[in-house]
């Protein structure tokens, strides 16, 4: 980890330059797994589950690394935290899907990858406080918080893009109305 100093508004502050190529190394294992890449056909908070998982993994990597945590385990758990498929949760309410999917993600993770205890705990408890048990490690808690942050921003950007579409339609109708009533 390289530390530099930048000057913002006359104040010196340290910046941490993260070796992003390490993130690509961690990601390679998942990119090379066909079953994992099938997450690209699953929808999740208005985007694909693959994209959501990559966003959570990247943010978890950055946070965990800058806090000196076991960033490899945190990032691997982040990649795997939503490794489940919608048809595995058919006929369940949204609440029970939210509570049950970490168990499925853990099962699938164990089926296709070698995961350690820290990663298993982080995957299983990432939906806390919706689930009873909270993550037992800082890495797990990091994933739990980052996932919620990414989910909220994904939902907000979905609402924003829908609002933009509606605004465009309303503007078009207004224009049409003005032209036809001149
Ligand atoms: Fe999840
Ligand atoms: Fe998630």
C-alpha cells in the first residue's frame, strides 16, 4: 500500500493508492467459473446480480484494504454473497427471500469454490439485521455495510433513470400539445 499526500483546500491529507490489479487477480477465479457467470442473467435491484456482486466486491476491496483488514477474504466473500439464482427461491415472499438467500449463496459457494471460515461467516450473515446473527469479523461487517450502500445507490439510480424517462415523455407530450395548439 502506497501512501501519498494531496492538498485539498489548503489542507494536507493522506491518500491511499490501491493496487487495483490485485482486485483483478481475485476476480479472475470467479470470471473463469461458468456457473458463477450465469449471475449475468439474474436481475437484482434493477441491474444484473453479476454487476451488483462486482460493485459490492470492488467497494469491499477498497474499504477492507484501506482499513488494513483481510481484504482478500472480504473481497472473495463479497463476490459470493449473492451467489444464488431466482428459481432456487421460487414461491417465497420477498422477506423470506431476503432472509434465506445467504444460505443458498453459501451452499453454492461451497459447491464451486474453496472458501474459508471467515468468508463463510461473511456470506451467511451479510443480511444482518434482517437475519438473526451478525457477522463475527470486521471483514464480514464491512461486506454487510457495503452491500447495503450499493443496494441503496442501485435502487436510487433506477428510480432516477425511470424519472428521467418519464420527464422525457412528459416533455415530448408538452411539446406536441404546444405545437398542435398554436
Ligand atoms: Fe444479499
Ligand atoms: Fe447484495
